[in-house]
C-alpha cells in the first residue's frame, strides 16, 4: 500500500496529476481517479447518514460498509491489487435479505424522501450508482476485478432498502409517487 501522508499540502498535484498507491502519477481526471473520488464521496455521505438516529444494527452495518469502501478505494488506487474480499459482497447480500424481510412488498414507486435518515440513505444510493458507473467505465479501459462493481451494485440496493427501513422508524412510511397513470386506474 502507498505511503501514509504526514504532510497534507505536498504541492505535487499542482501540475494536475495525482499519485496512485503504486507511485505512478496520472491526470486528476483519469477514470481511476474519478472512480476513487466517487467511492470517497459515497463514504462521506454515509458519514453524514451516521449523524442521524439509527437502529443499532443499521449503524454497525454502515460503519462496516465505511471500512469496506476504504478497502475498495484502496484497491482502485493500486492497479492489480486486491483489498475488497468476496465476503464483503456476501455480507451485503445477507444484510439485504435481513432488512428487506422486515418491509412490506413494494407495489408503487417511492420518492427519495421521508425523514432525514431515509433521504440521506437515498443520496447514498444515488452516489453508489454513480460510483458503480465510474468503476464500469474504468473496467472498460483497464483491468478491474468484479468485486468492486458487485459491491457497489449491492450497496446501492441496500441503501434503497435501508431508506425504507429508516422511513418506518417511529411509525413513518415511504413517500409514494403520485403517478398520473395510476390515478386513472
């Protein structure tokens, strides 16, 4: 893994490049850097979500996800390196099954709204999808293992489910889309 920074303002990026974990330098708009940035932004949004009142099991899950996203970002920063393990994807699958089992069947589209925790979970969902697209774009030009793509795909699904769980805290519910087509039925 790359060096730990003891000095933050290194000025080495003033020329528009940044260093990867393998000590190569690439332009700051390189697909790899974009993917790393989207994963970092997702992790930051989960940090904001953790400022909300959440059920204990969801809080523990989100903290673990933050650690796994750091692994994913580290893996992206070192081409050919593996940090994110397949077990991390399986853990998301298990969390999805557990939390989805507590929810009523979804028969209508819902809006990314509700209480603050649910709304922030929806922000995390959309940023996870953007990060996934960035990893897919990177994979079209460079070798990227499947685990990062799978992890982000599952995480987006999980954030949707958690938004629904959070909306039900204290007796709330999802905010349903008022479709013109559905009104006519």
